[in-house]
């Protein structure tokens, strides 16, 4: 096979913008049917700067889509009881269709227990045990935003994924495990791998689809890739500063320059998977709002 040295770059930013526009177009019909806009509540515990910026971005995107944004901030000293109490209040609030607990939480808090407090019908991050169980069983439910965004990008690029050989490198509950379930649901043949997998490069070389979500900067090299494969890079890592720079550059889990020479398509970092996460959060909120109101799922999402 001839190697294409100018592999297609999958523009997640543009795709996400289109998805957000379609969501905004669908909101007025929901308002007309129910008399209110869909509502998303985001809970931030502590003052982590990156999390605060991310929460702010989510709030702006929610408002831009015509939805109600409810932001709740608790101090880093908040107790487990206080966090779970706030989540319980949001569960009972009829104006709230989606609840997102911004992770990570301060170290003294039990993240798993806090997430499990969220009403599964409002679990727009798809992280509760009920949501995970629904995904594993193929029952309609809330799907984690980042892997769902990856699936949309793959389907947009490849169309029907049936029969494709896919590998997911990474096994986190946020991305790796649900990504594997989504690919199985799309009739791929899926290999789940991680940093301790033996002969990992050989396994990756067999795949038509590679999803890298292992959290190691530029781990996946060019000679790991089957010519013509589609590569989705979920990782985001900052390298140490070089040549007097104030900050090191952002890179993914894939060696972009090397892999692009072999792949038929690849997501960049930044600008690939990242923008899809917020877009899919809005999508999940819209779907949750419809289901809670007893309406059919909005078409096209």
C-alpha cells in the first residue's frame, strides 16, 4: 500500500461546532413542548484552575445553545456529606435535566460514591454504575461524552464501522472502557489494551481503528500503525518547557508527526477530540431533557 504522507486531519473543532448548532436549533421545539429550556447543572469542588476554566467553558456553551446553566461551587474543604447533599438537591430540582460533577475532586473525597449519588436519568457524564450497566447491556442510557464524541468522528469519517478491527489503548472508566463498549455496539471487533499489554505495538498494527487514551505523551509511534488506519488521539499531555519557553507544548498519546505519515486520518491535539466533549455534553443534556419530559429522543442525535 502506498503511504499517504498527508493523511486527512479530522477537524473535531469544526464537527463540534456543527453539532452544537444543531442542538441549538432543536432546543426551541423542546421549549415549545414543555414551557422551559433544558437545564444543565455543573458542580465544581475546590479551586483547581484547569477545572474552573473548563466549567466556565461549559457554562458559556450551555447558554449559547439556549439552555439553562446552573453553576454550583463548593470550597476545597467541602465534606462528602456536603457534596452528596448538593447532588441530592439537584436530583430533586425539576429545572435540572443534567448534572455534571467536575472531576477530579479534592483528595479527601470519595469520587465514586459522589458520582453514584447522581440520578442516572440526569447523569449526562454517563459515569454512574447504572449508566455503565446500561451501556454494557446495550440498553438506552447516558453515554460518557468523550468516547461518544470519538464514535461520532469515526462514523463521520468511515460510515458503517461493522467488521472493522479496532483497538482501544487505555482502560479508564472515563474513556477506555466505554469506548470499547461503543465500538462493540457498532459491530467492530475490539481489542482492549493498556500500558502493560504484552506486544502492544504488534496488536496496534492489526487495527483499522486505533483509539489512544492511555495518558502517556506520544506513546503510540508511527511504526505501530497499519497503513491506512484511522487514529483517534484522546490524550492531552503537556511536555516540559524547551528553549526557554514559559510552557511546554501540548501533545497527545500519539506521536503525531510519525503516525500521520501512515494513517489515512488522524485527530490533532489540540483541536481533535477535546471540542467534542462539551458538544456531546450538550447533546446528552438535550436527550435527558426529552426523556424526563416523556418526549421521544430528538432526531439526529
